[in-house]
C-alpha cells in the first residue's frame, strides 16, 4: 500500500477511535456540546480522508473525473474497487459531512447518533476493501 493510502487509512482509524472515546452514552452525548463538536469534527475528518483515498485511486488508475465527492465513491464502485452498497453508504456519509460543514445549525443529532451506533463500520469496511484492492494491484 502506498504511503498516501496508509496515511489516510491511519487518519480514518484515528478519527474512529476518537469518536468512540467521546461517545460514551447517548444521554451524555446529547448534553455535552464539546463531545458533539469533537465527534462531528472527527466524522468530517474521516469523510475527508476517505474522499482523499477515493480521489487518489481515481487519479492514479485514470478512472475518470468525479463531479462531486459522492461521485468519487460511485466511480470506485463502478470499477469494482469497493462494493456498491459501501459506495451508497459513503455517499450518504458525505451528505452528513456537507451538512456539518455548510449548514451546521440544521444538523440532526439523531442522525449523528445513528451514524455513531451503526455506520462507523462503513469506514472500516472501506479501509479493508481499499487495502485488498491495493494489494491486488501492488500499490
């Protein structure tokens, strides 16, 4: 795996660790704005690192030009680098990231809690699928 892929994968893993450290209980999370900010920031960072990985692979494998961050994951799925299901899930995560970055006041805490409870594994699956692809391509 290239240094870029390793570094970005490490960033994602570090973000996931931090999210899990900050989210102890739902009630405590709802009442602590500092924890909320930390978790949301780390979700954003994990999304950015995943987008960076996708765009890096698209560039070095010359898979096209993504028109959006969501499109980056669609291109990976279209080229069988990640599964379609994972692509769809990560595209939804980008939507959450976009709201967090551009329209923070409308961010729904229930959705953030759902992501923490049920969707962080998407990032772990992404890292595994990228590593498998990287090994198969001798990257």
